[in-house]
C-alpha cells in the first residue's frame, strides 16, 4: 500500500499590535521619511501588518500557531514525531527555533529542525515533511512557518519597511492511505543572492555587515512572476491535473500585483485566490500557512478542495505544492 500524507489541521498566530498604513506613515514621518497610504496600497495592496512586542520571538508565535493546528487536527502533542519550522528570524543563532517550540509545547524526543528558504520556507518544509512521512521516517508532523521580520527592517527605507509583518502559521501533516500532498517542486538560483538579503552576520560577539533587509523590488518582481507560473505548471503535470482542477491558489503574500499576474497566467479569477496580504503584509515563511488557516476558518477552503500553494524568496528560492485538502 502506498503511503501518503494529508493536512489534518491548520492554525495561525498574529501579534496583537496592528499597524495600519496610517500608523506607518506617522511612524516614518517622525524619522523624516515620507510615504502615504495611497503609495503603499497602489504598489503592494498592503493596508496593515502586525508587529511583535519586545520579548516576543518566532518560537512564541510558532508555538501558538502549532497549538491551534493540533486542536484543529484533534491531535495530542505527544503524538507528533517530527517538527519542522521554516523561519529566517530564529530566536537564536542556535539551537533551532523548532527545538525551542518543542520545549514550549511540552514535548521531547522527536526530531526538530529549522528550514531556511526565506519566503519559500513553508513550501520547502512541507515538501521535506511529506518526503519523511512517505518514507516511513515520520507519521505525524508539525510544519510551521514563523517570522518576526519587523526586527530586520530599515525604517529609513520606505520601499521595504512598509512591506513586512510578523506572524506564524502551522499545519499538522499525517500519514494517510489516500493522497493529500499530490506533488511538489522546489528550486533555487544562488546567482540572485543580492536581490533580496540581510547581509549581516555575527563574528566575535559583534554584528558585521548590514543586518537589515535589502531588496531590489523590480528584480524580485520580474523573477517571481515567471518562476511561480513554471512551478505551478510543473506540479500540475506531476499530479496529472490542470489549472481547471485548482479550487484555490494560496500564494506567498508578498505583493498583490505578483499574485494577480500569477492568477492570470494560470487562467484563474481573483475570486479563487486567497488574499491576506492587505491585512498581514509580507510575513515571509509564515504567509502561506497563515493565509491557509485564515481561509479555512473563514469557510473559504473546505475539505475536498484542491489547493495550489506556491512561494518565492531570497536565495533566490521558489517552489509549489499541490494539495488535495
């Protein structure tokens, strides 16, 4: 009998502090940086985002999202035999955020590790978890995307600091006789490292380089639109499906223009695209599971729906997963 994996529960977590575009305009004005609600909405579709408070870390958001996913799946933490956290904003250099989440959930013993593929991180993590379940190395996994990108932002750069927010999303992925994860496709191209990066590192107790986010927005846009279509078509071909079989496109929530362009290329109307970027901003590895959970709890995504999950991120990384939910 062929072994598959299925998503049995979803969860998410957002910090209580919500900043509208008006809040961001005021925050930046105090620094002598000019922007406006119209400028942000027109270029990105973003209207608000959430920032963590001091003393709150990626593991805190991840653990809360995981608890909600476990509850939705009717699963006990003790039944989990794999934890993967996708994050670019870990609590520490080491140990992994996954190990810290494991402790916060009162668990011990199962493998726990982080995946770093920036905004594609959840797609990478889900692919790894699916492979481990299919191979028999795990039976019930927590796959989490969690970020506190507000701590990487340069608030003197209006082109980037208005884009990002904090949050977490999680799924419980379980072994199943019937297919759930239908096909996956992952890629990276290190030639484009410089278009989206945080070029700083720790050395001798000091931060060397520039530890805030740098992005060439036009370069990212051009690459993103092409590779997202390619990855989507690849997983459809692997699964023997077509665009007409997609009930919901759940893309990385970076920019409404990228999402609209991807939908057009896949011949999908925007009412088949889950959109949360307007309220959450870009939450990097958290954005896809966060959007998925919100769509599930809003009654948009239902059992039996076919979902296309896809993301692009610094690296340059990209990938897609086709899911029968």
